[in-house]
C-alpha cells in the first residue's frame, strides 16, 4: 500500500512538467501549421519556437494558479501552494477531515 501511495504522489508531482510539455508541443504544432504559409523558413522556425514557448509558459502559469487557489488539489497531489512536493504531508489527514 505504501508503494502505491508513493507512486501516486510522484506521478502527481510530475504532472506539472507533463502539462507544460504537452502544451508546448501543441503550441509548436500550431506554429508549424501556421509557418507553412510563410515564405521564409527562418520566420517559420521562429514562429514555431515562440508559440511553443508561449503555450508552455501559459499552461504552467495557469496550472500553478490552480494549485495556489485549490487546497483540495494541493492535498490530493501533496504539494505546497508553489507546486513543490510536501514530503511532510505523508501521514497528515485531509484539511476538511477531522483528525483521529
């Protein structure tokens, strides 16, 4: 049971980089599709990089904003409001559950 809890927490901690990675790939894909209409390939590469970076940044911004404003999400993923793992929360009860 302990291994399952550790595995679930680790996957929750890795959710933020996976969300950013997926969003940046989506932004780069959209940039590539739009770049096909540009006559200069260098401008197309620049557009792809800018859209990929912007999509990754926006997704991380809103994901961390959701973490800061949702105590239930923080407890479920066992992270602090800034998104760092809360290792000390391994045996703590949920904020809305009574202790004991």
